[in-house]
C-alpha cells in the first residue's frame, strides 16, 4: 500500500514509518522538520519537507492509498501561551490535509490523538466513552480534529481511526525520543543520568497514591506502532473509530525514577516541587476496545524494560 506519514520525522511517526516499511508498504514522509529530524526518517522512505498547509501538491504526486497523521504541535504549556499556533497547525493544518486527501480520493486515515482530550477524569481507568473536557488548548485542538474526522466520515465516506495515546515511551528500530524542549518524565530522568541535567523535579509528593506521586500509564512505542498497523485497514468507509492506547497499568513518578536509577546506575537526584495545576492523581487507560476489536496486546509492559530501551537508544545517538 502507498502510505503517506505526516509527521514521520518525529519520535512516534518515525517508528511507525519503520514498521510500515518492514511490513512492505511504500512510504512517503511529509514533515516540515520544525520539531522532527531528517535523520530519523528510516531508509527506504521518501521525505517531502513541507508542512500540512502545503501538503496538496505532495498528495497529488504520491496519490497515497492511506494517511497516518502525527504532525502537530504538542507542548501543553506553550499551547496555553500561544493558542493561535495550535489552532493554526493542529486544526487548520489537519483540515488542509483532509482536503488534500479528498482531492486525490484518498479517504483512509489513522490520526494521532491524545488522552489530553479527556481532561481530568471522573473515573480511572479511562474509557473511550468518558466525557471529553480538555483542560488546555493542545487537548482541545486534538479533540477538534477527532470531531472533524467524524464529520468527514459521515459526509465524505472517510474510513478513520483516532488513537488516543497515554504516555508513550521506550524506543524501537533504534529510534527514541529527542525533543528540543523535553517535557516527558523518562527522557528527563535519562538526561540527568547522562549529565545533561543536574536533577529531576517531582511535582508533588502528597497525592492519594501509594507513594504520594502521580500515576501515569506508559505504553511502549513499539506496541503503539503495532496498533497503527492494525488500525490502518480496520474501519469501513463512513466509519470513525476511537481507541485508547495504554498498557492498562499505571506507574508512579517515584517508580519511574527508581527504574531509571536501576537501568543507568546513576543516583538521579530529585528535587520536590509544588503540585502543578490540573495534574490528576491518576491517568490510566482502559484499552479493552482495541484489544477486543483488533486483537491488540501490548508486549512491553515491564517498566524497567521500557526505560532500558529508551536509555539504549539515547546512548546509541551519543
């Protein structure tokens, strides 16, 4: 199948691109490299260095049979300070991409959505039918695209899947996280171990959890890529499916720190900060729907193994 991967030079997009190539697909990566890396695009894929708003000529040339859409701005804090950038790129750019798809009669898409669409949950684990009340512009922009896909499925016969990720971690195909502005816990802990930071800040130790720190659901990026390949052929024309992606087991911030200490042999000094506004005590996915519908089962559920894969990939780049 001819597949276009929007945002395929980023962390998750590059891993999924590698998985698509390994599965025998013909892949074109569309990425403006504003946050992605050209050297993360796997060998065998073609890179078109353009953004979502300028995607139409690329789709007209490639004429893909399906699109996987990862391209987005994704920093929660920045989305509150510069909401215009998030509406322009995440929503306006996605609209331009869908219209470019429609122009070449490509109507199959898998969209990289997020658990941020739910906001603060009423119940944990979070199911797909939970209320969607995003607490930041990033989550709101992703939810807007989810709604957009539903309307395109109904009106234009799109076959769409939104995958709502929880915390993605680890590495696959030698590809791991490397963000210019790092906000994720595991890579920050590993940066401390690598001497790139002095310490790690834990925001709050008085949550109603066993060790007082927040609990989050970590899903390995290879398991995530498996889900994309399963989702790609799944929906029928006119159908928009939504699936949560997590391993269903939460790990606390303290457990992540301990796992990083075990993997790296570094003490990883910790400073304790105040709770951050809007940080729920627990965010864990209920992924029963994708397990039942598509037979997806995460293979990498051990926290130490997830951290070790991330550490090995980071060391290989240095």
